[in-house]
C-alpha cells in the first residue's frame, strides 16, 4: 500500500491488481462482501464495515435481504439502508462518535434489485464519500459490477433449484395419483407414498392418521418410525384415549404445527406419555388433511437427531402433498366402496336376471295361453297346446284339468293326459261328485286351497282317509283350485310317478298363477263362442239397420235437395246444377245454357181468397205443368213461395229459351180445376243466358229475377230476356242504392216547400214540404228518380226522418206567423206504435207548436193495421197535430174510413183536377167535375177542409172556386222551392 492521501486513501490512486483479481475470482456473496469490507478498511480507513444486498426468493415472493457479517442489523442501520436505497447517488451520513461519521452509501446502481449498500464508520477528519476523489467512485463502480453479476448468478441458481424442486414435487404428485389408481394393496400403496415423500424432505419417521368424525376416533393407516413401536393400521384409537396426542391436536385445530415436540406440547397444553405417544422428537411437523371444511386426518414427519430440520417451505410442501395423499386415499376408498357395491349389485342383478328370465318365461307362457284362447282352434287342440306350455314351466307329463258344475255338483275332466293311464276319462262325461267323494282333486275343489307333496302327506293334508283314484297312484302330487269371483270353478293337477321328481313351493305358486290364466282362457273361449254367435246375430241386425240408414240418408238427401210440397228440385239442387254448368262452360265456352225465372201472377190474391190449401194444390199443378215443358236433362226447381226456375242445358241460342218460355206461359194460362172450380193464373218469365261474365249461380238467378220483374212491369204474362240494357239498369239501380246509403250518411236530402193558398185571394195558408235530393253529380233529383228504390231497400224511413228534422228546423224561415207545414208520412211509419211520440218529441226539440205542423198520409196507410193507425192518429189529434188524407179518390176509397179516423183535411188528387174544364154554361161538364163536387159535398157534411192538388191553369182555379173549393195548390201558384227563396212573408201570390 502507498502513503495515505488527505482522504485516508493510499498513495496509489487505483485499486491494486491483487484486489481486482481476488474480487472477480469465483466465490460466494459472503466471501465477496468480506473482501470488499477489508479493502474499504485498508484503502479508506473505515471501520465497522457491513454490506447489505438482496437475492431472489421463492416464486411470487419479495426478494430477501442478506448482510455481512451475519449478525442482525440494528434498527438504526436498517433505517440508514432504506434511506440510502431511496437516494442512491449520495451517501447518508450521521455524526457518530468524536472523530467519526456513520455512513450508508449505495456502491452501484446497475441493477436496482442488485444494489449493495455499505455501512461503515468514516473518519471525521476525512471528507465524507460524496466529496471524496474519483478512486471512491471507481471503487463503488467496481464493487457494484461484481455484486450485480454475483447476485444474478445467485438468482439463477435459486431459480434452477426452485424449478428442480417444483419438477420433483410435480413428479411426486403424479406418482401419488398413479399409486391411487393402481391395483396395489393399501399397505403397499402407502409404503410407496412414503418413499415419494422421502424424496422431497426428511421423512424417515412418517405416518398418516385418518379421523372418523362420527365415531370420534383416529386410525393410523400408515406408520413408519425409527423408535416407536409399530401400529396396527386397522386399529381405531378413540379420541378420548389419545387426547394428549400432537396428531389429534393438529386434527382438532385444523392447522399445521412445527417444532420440537416438547415445545409444541407445552404450547398446546398437552401431557407427555412416552409409552402411549412414543419418545419426544427434536423436530416435529404435522399438517391436517382437509376436505372442504372438514378435517379428515393428518400427515406427520419427525426427526430424532437434528433440530431445525423442517422449515416453512417443508411445511407448505407437506401440506400440499397431504391434500394429494387425502385425495389418493379417498379415491382408493371410493374405488373399494365402488367395487363392493358393484359386487353387491352384480349379485343382485344376477338374481334379478334369473327372476326376470323366469318372469319372461312365465309371461311368454301366459301370452301363449292368451293367444290360444283367442285362436280358432277347437277346445281339445287348445287344451293340448296349453298342456305343452305348462310342461315347459315344470314337470307336467301327467296333467289334467277338471271343471266343477256347482248347480249339478258334477265334475268333468275336460283335459286328461297321463303317461300310465291315458284315455281313462271321457272329456265330455260329467261325473257326480258323490262318486269321487274320497278324491284328492275333489277335496282341493271343496276346500278351495292347493295341496302338494307325496300322496300320503296330501291325503293327510286334505283330510281324505284313502285316495279313491281313477288310475295309478302318484309318487308326488300338486293340485291348485281355479277360482273366479270367489267361487271355485275347478282344479288343475300335475303328478309324478318318478320318485326323483318333487314339486316345490315355486311350482305351486307358478301352477296357481297359470291355473287362473287357464280359467281365464277357458272363459274367454266360451265367451268367444258366445260372442261369435252374438256377432253373427248383431251383424244381421246391423246389416238391416245399415240398409235402413242408407234408405233414410237417401230420403234425407232427396229432401235436402227437393221441395217437400211439389217434389221438384229446390234451390240447393238448382245452385249445384248451375255451379256444375258454369264450371263446364269455363272448360268449354261452347257449352251454353239458360235460366228461366218465373212466378205466378196474382198468386197472392188467389191464396188470400181461396186459402192456403188450395194455393198449395195450385203450386203442385203448376210444378207438374212446368215439368212437361222441358227435356230430360233440364231442371225444374221450386225456389219458394210461387217462384220457380228452369235450367235449360245445351242451348244453341236465345230462341231455345224463348220457345220454352212461351210453352211455360201457355201451359200456366190454362185454367186449373180444383174441387169443381176453375182458377186462372198466369206467369211472368225472366230469361238469363249463360255468359262468361257470370262466376256464380247467384249472379245468374239475380239477372233472371230482374228480367222477370221487367216482364211484370210490361204487363205480366210475358217474358223478358236479360240483356245489356237490363244489365246496365241493374248496375244503375245498384249504384243508386249505394248513392242512397251515402246520401243518408252525408244528409244530402232537403225539403222544398210548395204553398197552399186560399183560392179567392191567393193568400198563403201553409206549405207542403216536398222531398228533394241534391245529388253531388246529378244535381237536384225529384222523388220519382229514387223513392221507389228507397222503399224497396228499406231506407225510406231514414230519409223521411231527415226530411222531418230539416223541415221543422226551417219552418220559421218561411216567414209565416200562423201558417203550417205539411209532412208526407210513408205508410211504413204507421207500423210503429212509437210514431206519435216520435213526432211530438221532434216538435218539442224544435220548439214548434203542434198546430204548425200537419201530417199527410195516403189511403193505403189506412188499410195496413187500421187499429194501430187509429191509435196513432188519436194521440196526434189530442196533442193538436192535424192529419190530411192525401190523393183522395185514387185508392181503396171508403166512406167508413172518413167517419172512423180523426182526419181533418181531404186533398183531391191532381188526376181529377187536371181533367176539369169550364163549360159554356159556366159549370164543369167532365166526369171529374162530378167527382170533385161530390168530394166537396162530403167534406162539408163531415166538416172537413178540402185542398185541390195540381192546379195549373186559371180556368181550373176559377171553376174550383165557383163550385165551392176554397183551398188549393199547384204550379199555377208556385213550384216547390227551398225555404231560403220564400224569405219574408208573402201573403198573396200572383
């Protein structure tokens, strides 16, 4: 060494070559630390030098800290190490004793996890290391490099050791698992498990204890110890007996214990008993074997010669191995239990298979007996085959079946097979029971219970003194009764002449079971014979019933498709025929046909006058005459009432249909003689010819019906062919009906008012509200354009009520203070008992006085339900609503109506007024004038007002005034106009 510098270092500025060589020579970390400490003391004057570094620990754990010398660090030294590691570039220095600093300095930072901290006392006269010259820094760098390589090498060695230990542990666990699955006996398997554990740690003294929680006992399934006596692996030690056992303490506490056994006993409060528990060990390690939350036992290793042999790593390793040992033991126990259960189950299955085979054999026999009972075999062959079936189940070479007739008290051996005495009984012969009173067979039947055994034993059993046998004596005998509904019906017997053959209880149970099925088979055979007889009888009855039902179905089908009165096809028949012809025409357009629709003119009058019975006879005669007007393939059908239809097939043109229509008209024009009277009728015929536009029978009948009504409109007793004109007319009517429905919804109907005047001065007395339809396309329509269609489809009442409501709403706008408005009421309204109240409610809703509104009705309304009409008019009169009889003289006029009904006004029909003319003598000379004068005279007599309708000329007005008519209306005074055009009051019209 050279001279010391001012920093305490030698004269030489570089480390000497021998230090560097020694530093990098192979050596442990402790040897390197000692060399570094010595160099620091020699070169830099330090004292109390210590070095601290860290090395790798087990996988997943933090690095462990090492130091040289081995003495533990003081708390102050540990704090200085942490401070130095937190600030590695500068040393940590604290004043220690006089003349010294205590320092801690990181010697290098090449690897943070391989840093080395030097702790030493530094001379106070010298500068602290942070102010030292470069040789200190070079010293730090050199030491850091060496420690980094040495720590890395140590880490690698530890990693290799850890991998090697892990591989050995994994191999050991695999070997333990293989041993658990091996065929070795339990002692040999546990011995090999011991050997495996011995490869992992010191385990010369090794035992496995299993704990039974239910019995609270411990069994040492494996025990190997150098000093203690051997333990029987099957012996159970009650927990109370070994209560001071360290092994039991580990099981009780469920956690490992490690250390000298004496210390562990003291800690756990256990007494020592060398005779019971063996000698004390200098190091003891026991771990519990836990399954879920239950401790199942413990694994223990111990050492008698070296303390501190086991460490935490051994404890963790043994705990890990213990769980695999437990798994192996449980698996081996489970396999043993499984083998035991498999053996038991195999035995049970063997017994079950035997029973099942016997059951299947018996079931097959019973099926065979059931099949024989249902077969067509005769009784003898069936019983012979049953014998063969029984012979497969037991020894039955000698076998017989006997039936007992309770009423006659006789026995009949219906089947008898015996190898020594064949044919000694007749199966059809009945033997009185008295003749067999000492027979064992009869005793079985009488007592209703089976008997089995050698003959002497059977005789004693059934109480028969001596057997009265029909044949040879049997060595062994078995007989069972056949019982049905609590009554013994007979017996089945088997017997043996061979002394080596004996029947068993199983044979008795089997024969009893078979006997019941034989009885069932016999009953079934008898029932089958009876059933066949009854089936034959029933088949004959059913054949008769089916024939009757077919005839009834034919009648029902005929009635469904034919009219009950005339016998002609009905509407359903006609529809089917029409659909068939339409389908044929679609396939072949050249196949034409025609439909004639007709009804009898004035048939209702005839029916009402001569009665319905005569009317029915007329319909029958009409149907018969129609049938003579067509060919064989054509159809004449009655559709209902007096409506008929003719379907003509294979027509060649309209003339074919016309000729038939004319024949029909001529045939029905001839008088019909009934009960000495001649009754006359006629027919109107509508013709519809086949056309591609028709897709259903309903369309054809509809158009033929339209053509028929056209024929009626043209004078009756004629025919009309439905053509394009009628088609368009039908479409127009259809559109008109649709328009009417929409018009009602849209309220398109409105009243127009025609004035009723006083003739002498033409003063306006009131108005008649006339119906108008303001059509959105056709403009203003009069009732003649649509009212007939409205009456036919039933919408006229809805139209009337719209008119009534609008008229009442516009009364005040007519400019009258005392006048009235007339409402035309259709006869349909008078059918309702509520009409009067509805009219009065309508007036009340518009706040109109009853005298401001008058009702007009036609003579036809008086004919339909006159009592109802009278009641309605009385209510209206009492309320102040007056009623006028419109179009008087054109209907069924009767003076009794004028006297009976509370009428206020007569309105002379316009047909009489238009025919009036003024004569040269100033009086009316026409026939109409006489009628008008008569009406006026009648009205004056009845104190009724008269209004003349349809006045169009001044001459008519003057004449009416001259003959005493005071009131009138017509175009002479004004046409009907909306209320808005009348405006303010116009008392006179010019």
